[in-house]
C-alpha cells in the first residue's frame, strides 16, 4: 500500500513538472504559437497508448498459452488504459488541428488509423462485457486481442498507402525540432509512461479483487 | 494428409447443406441487391460517378452481407450441439475452421460475382473485359473476410447480443481488406484498367497473417 502511495506521488510530481515544462520551459513555436504546446500531451499519449496495446497483446498471448487468469487481467487492464490514452490523442488532435489546419478533422493517415485502432480496442472491451463465464471470456477475448494487434500494422499500412494517394494536409513537420522542445517531449513521454504503468497496476489489482470476491461468493453459496 | 481429407469431407458437408437449403446464398444476394438499389437513391448513378463511388459501394454491400452470412456459421453447430461431434470426428481441429472458411469464401465469392453483373447493368459499368482480374480481387478480398469472419463467428456464437456483436468486431478489423479491395476494383473499372499489385499485396498479406493466426490459435476457440 505504502509502495503504491509513493509511486503515485512520484507520478503526480512528474506530471506536474511536465505540465510546467510544457507551458513555461519549452519555447513558443514560431508559426503556430501557443496551441502547439498541446503537442507535449498529444504525441506522447499516442506512443503510450501503443505501448499499452503491446502490453495487452503480450497478456493475451500469454493467457492463451498458460491459462493463468493473471495474464487475462493484464490484457484487459492494459487495453482499457490504452483506450483511455488513445481517447486523449483523438480529443487533443482536433483541438490542435483546428487552428493549425483550419479543420477539426482531416482524413490524414495517422489520424484515421488511430481512430480505427480506437474502434478495434473499444470492440475488444465491449466483447468482454458480453460473456458471463470468466474463463470463456478470458480465452475468447485473448483470441480477439491477438487478432486486433495483428491487424494494427495492416491498418496502418493500408491507410497510409490510401491517404498518400490523395492530397495531404499541410502537416507541421518536426524535422528541426528545437532541443528544449525535444527534452520536454521526452520528459512528457516518460511521465505518461509512468502514469500508464500506475493505471495498469491499479486496474490489475481491481480485477484481482473482483476474482477474490467471486471466489468468496462461490464458497459462501456452497455452504 | 488427414487435415486435407478431413477438410474435404467437412467442406462437402457445408456445401451440401447449403445446396439443400439455399438459405445463405438467396438471402445474401437479395440483401446486396437491396443495398445496391438503395444506394442509387443517395446519389445520381450516372456512369462517371458510378466509376468513382461504385467500387466502394459494392464492397460496403459485400461487407454488410458478409456480416449477416457469417452469423450462422458456428451458431448452427451450437443449436444441436454438433460442434462436439465435429471435434470428435476430426484429428486436427483446424480442419473445422478450414472447411468453414473455404465454404464461406465460396459463398461470398458466388454472391459477389453474381451481384457484380447486376451492379454493372444498373450502374452502366463495363466489367466483362476485366472479369478474370476482378475475380482475382474478389477472391482475395472474400478470403480475408471469410478467414476473420469465421473466427469471429466462433467468438460471437459464445456471447450475448451475438447478432450485433459480430459486425461490431468484424467491421473495424476488415479495414485493411476494404481499402485495398475497393482501390483495386476501382483501378480495374477505370477507362484504362490496371491490376494494382500493390493493393493485392496488402490483401495477400492480410490473408496470410490471419490464416496463420487461425491455424496457431484457432483450436482454443473450439474448447468446451
């Protein structure tokens, strides 16, 4: 308990420092101005969500191979956290896109594939609510988790190919990213990854407690 | 090879039961026909426009009908509990999937090719000259739909709200099939038809990846 408390405190501190650095330390971008600062939340969230989906995939494969419930708990926890970060990406994207591109949404390759990714994992979470039996749910959703993750590179590939055939919006290219901006970006990535680990851990413990409760209830019924 | 002989027997069973009932092919064909007719009300189906939107429309109709067609694939085995009998009968459980996905590919392909001609007449598009190439695109696309669809049908048959669940799981997963199939079909229906191997490459990659995944993990889905 104390360990979780300390870890939570460190994550909160990191998030605070990142927020300060994004607003006050990083220089203002010359063409887009203040709105570009959302980049420090937007891009690292995207990378964090992909990391969470990778963890979920590992959990799914490990569950199929070992049948230990803890891998299923990891898979669902990571998928939920990944969807949360992916939602942040999809919400901050339009806030940035509107002043920068003049539209809320552009069917650009990265945006579109992130949206499809979000839909896939939302479907994964919905599937889990539709099966009562815990073992069956774990197995079936692990299978779908594997399918979903395998689909990701194909989704990215096909959408990228498709969009590059059409006119592209003028995208802010980060080729010559300022060194301070880069540092703030990495700091933000670090703190969001720590936040992801914390959330997955908490969600995992919740799943564990649910399982314990279920076992206790079953024992009670048996008496 | 017991896998192939088992698959052949099961495939025969699937085709025979469809031949006797005509349920899937009739309903799916009529469904696609309805969608094609309804779509024509949403824009002016002149020839130039139909070349532009037609392939996308056609593939969307195929996708919708596939999500209906694949629904009973495992459900019918569940009603009379024939799945356990099937599992006992075959030496490799992958044969069950392989037979079902071959049957589904055939059913999808037959309805698609049938409806292609109706589409060509309604929307004034010439398809005869590029028919073999179109058939190749349709085959690769249908195989992708059938592979993932058969696996997901095994999943959804074990869940509540299965009628809604299957399209919900299937549609986003099929984005890498919808885009290449539509683009490849579009390229073949243009004034100067070309067979786009880059798009076909994505379709082949999709088919190979999911067929392998099904081969590796599919048998766990059939566990009781």
